[in-house]
C-alpha cells in the first residue's frame, strides 16, 4: 500500500501532512542490513514516534506495526508484523530484483471506537472516528534498498549508460526515460563506433558522448528522483555512499553540474589528453 504524504484521509494519521502533532522525527525509520547470506536479504527496521495515545493502543494489543515489502519488477509482496518498534525483514534473494520498497505503518489490530487523538489538527476538532481493523494510524516514511547496485559498480559509467543504434535517427540524441541513460546514434555513426572505437579509446567516448549524456541526466535528475530507473538509482546511490557528494543528495545546484559530471566520470578531459599525449609519443 503506497500512501503519499499529501494524501487526505477522513481521520487524522500521524505522518500525513500535519494531521497529528508533534509529527514524526527525522529518524523515525532506520533501515540496517543484518546477517544477509547467499539465500536471503535480512534487514532490521527500527521505528520511532512520539504519541502516547497511539502507544497505549499498541500496548493493549489494539494496534501493531506492519512493514510491506514490495518489488515491482518481480511482483514480490509480503507483509511483516510486529508488536514492537523493531521489525525483522527477511526476503529471499531469488524473489526480488532491482529496487525493493519497504512501506511501514502502525495499523489497527482490532476495531477502535471513538478514536480521538489529542494531537489531532484543529480541522478534526469535535469529531471522533470508528477505526476498522487494518486501517492506518501512523504512516512512516518509505524506505528502500537496491539489489542490483554494488559499491564497486557505481563508479563504472557502463552501469548506468549505454550507446544504442537507431536506424531512423538522423542525429545523436539522449534518452532519459529508459533504465540506462541512452546515447542514441544514427546507424552510420553507430557502425563507425562499433568498428573503429575500441576499449583502448574509451577516453574519447567518456570525454565526448558519455560526458554530454551525463550532463543532460544531471540537469534533469531533480525532476526524476522518484522514477524507478537504473540510472537514477545509480546516481542517487553514488551520492549517498560518498561523503564528497553529500551536497547533492537532495538537490543539485545547476551551476555545479559540469564539474560534478567530470568528477563522476573521473576527470574525462584529463584522461583524454593523457591518452593523446601517450599516443603521439608512441607514434
């Protein structure tokens, strides 16, 4: 079940807009990988909230925690229940591929009559609510993990971009609506690329086609962060894992895109000139 932060409900939910105050803290959900092995992914979700009214419902068994694991690429979907704020999530590796979302809630475990949370927004003042089993009381921020992104491949441009041929194309274009950033070449150019440009000339590709494609992607990334595309996930993961990219985790300053692209591609211009200098020396 996916709930947007802007979704409206007929009763107040902690974590949705300002329905209930105080809201959820910044560290309301912490996802930690535990003893994953060759067969399973094992995670621990630790949840934090501050609402005495809801905590009493949990303590008396009228509400509990639930985490829904969802992988759209394999249609894997499973719910994990817990009576406390720590949930262990075990997912078979063969059941998922790509991004796996973890959506966590506190839901009613039994019918709750005259639900009246003292922290409710004034719009709900004067009303009480009858909550049915399974209805949401708290919606925690969505968490996720990626099964196809390892630290060692995030630095490889080929992980998130590729050169393709288009028989109908008349000029080189870039595609951002596909899993990998697409560098689309007309047939004639693609044939030259295939026959003349080898691995030894990768510096030329990085300083030209790949650099321009990455510029295009970075300029558009902020508008596409919610898209489940491999290139978006790769760049986001790279920013999250490396402290030197911390300034770009939430938003990219467009003025810094050219420099950022060079860093991500490991200084392609310097590598190009080093390659040309070496080639001329050998000639």
